[in-house]
C-alpha cells in the first residue's frame, strides 16, 4: 500500500549520526547517539548532517514496505 508517510510504528535507539522525524501533524523531533524514540505511524524521517545515521529498530520492520 502506498502512503504519503510511513505507517509502521518504530521503537529504536540511535547508535551514530542524527535523524530528524516529522509527524503528519507537523511535530518534529531530532535524535542522536544514545537516544531512544517511540515513533507512531504517520511520519517521515531523514538523516541530518553528513554522517550516516545508524539505528536499531526493535519494532515496526515486520510490516515495513509490504504490498
């Protein structure tokens, strides 16, 4: 199913780099190394800066990018 934003929930910890997340309602958060996040469905995310962002996602990937 194609959606404008990611509809999978994520529970993750950032190992290195930085990531910014924007929710469908416009709320934005940014995280870096050692920080955790619980991200509900309805978001977009991207890497901030030149360093690759490495994170461990504990939930959400089972349904990610399925047809």
